[in-house]
C-alpha cells in the first residue's frame, strides 16, 4: 500500500464525511468518486472523533456529570459532520416508516423536511448513545471511556462501506451512486482496518470481551439493517449509508456498555 496515496484518501474521506477543511492539494485531479477513498473511511472516522473524544476526556477529568459530558461530545461530533449521518437516519426513518411502497418511501426520503419517524429516530439516537457513553464512563477510567468515541466512529464507518458495497444503488441519480460504489478490495480494507484500529483503541483500555461485543454488535446490526433495506428498497441510497453508520454505532456503543 502506498502511504502517500492512502493519506490522500484519508483527507478526501474526511472532507466527504465532515466539515473539517482539507488542503486544496488533496483534490488535485479528484473526479468526485469515492470508490477508492472509501477504504480510508474508518481512519477518517477516528480523525473526526478526536475532538469529541478530547472534550469528553476533559469533562470527565473535571468531574462533570457523565451524561452531560456524553451529550456535549455527541453535539460536537454532529457539528463536525454537519449531522450528515443523522440526516440519513432521519430520512430513512421517515421513508421506511411512512412509505406505502418502495417508490413512495424513496420519494419521502428525498424530501428535506423531517417527519415524526425521523424526529423520534434522532431523539433515540442521541439519547441511547449518550446513555451508553455515560454507562461506559461509570465503569471505566476517563481515558478509556473517551477512546470508545473514536473506536465506534471507526468501526461504524467500516460498516457503512460494507453496506454500500453489498447493495446496488436504489436511485441512479443519487449522491451515493454518483460517488461510485466501493470495490471488493476497498471494502475488505475498510473492514480490516476498522477492526484493527478499534482493537488498538479498545483492547488495552477496556479488555477483550468489550472489544468482541462491540465488533459483534456493529457487525450484526449492519447485516440485519442491510437485509432489511434490500427487502424494502432493493438498493442503497445516501440516506441508508448514513442510517447504517448510526445504527451500527448505536449497537456498538451499547454492546460495549453492556460488556463492562
């Protein structure tokens, strides 16, 4: 693997997945396709989660309330990503919850307005993740608890790439279709790097059992969601990619909390 090319892919992945500015040189000759850069999504997830993890660590070290600290960290993370994945989760919930059939669900998901299902999904996403992070912070030292944020950000973005690869595009004119579908090699690298990086972050600080539980929670939830989307929509959209990230992150952080 060429380290220079991978670094460029990481920068492009960070730019796609967040609002963090990247050097203009990163995009020289870039055609907007992310089929190769998707291999760097797990690493980009760690980069994006560094500031929220640092804030979480500082607040816990200052003996701030654990639940409040978790909500602040999640708020910062959402601000950094422009709530990209949360938007996908909300649109997916509205479309799948209110759609009469595939075409109706896709038309609802294309609507930028948020409905009841989407609002409930967002509330539950933030509440469950914050509660799980607070539970981890009660059971583990501040540094170990803070490391769970980049760890789950890493593996959940690997899960996103797997979901993207496994399904065809549901809409030929969609954002995900225009960005290009990850190839077999990019998908495998995203999964392997996501698991390895998560292990480096979690195993020394929390132990083997929480790591295994977190990976299983992430993997099983992504597989179940992908099968559900395949049956309902017969393909992925940009919104299902965001929802896959959110659902796998929720499952991973809950599994970690329950294993401690």
